[in-house]
């Protein structure tokens, strides 16, 4: 598990990701529902490949991802690795 200071330093590498004291998170806005759903599908493939699953929500054209390593009860390298892969989509 990372300290708050380590988390904040690592967030500098990820545009628009934030830390709320529990999760690192980011919201994505798309042109319409279909684009948002396609993004969620690609995120699901990342989650399965990494065996690391985000908390997520989708409302029409907006998707919010929240990452936290539940087994570690905090933020770990797994979360940052996941976020980096999402940024490549």
C-alpha cells in the first residue's frame, strides 16, 4: 500500500486522475452512450487481463472509474498500472 505522498507523486504521471483518500479516479466524457459503452467494454478487457477490477459507473455519455486494491486496503502499483493502460485507450 502506498502513502498519500507516494500516490500524489504518481498522479503527476496521469492526466486528470485524482485521489480522494480512498480511490484514484477519473471521469471520461464521450460523444454519446454508444461511445461510452464501447469504452467500458475495453476497460472490462483490461480488468480481466490484469485480474484487477475497478469500481465504475456509467451515465449516458459519462464513465467514472475508481481504482483501489481491495486486498491491500489501499492504493498499489496495480492501480497505477491499470490507470496507465486505460490512458492508452
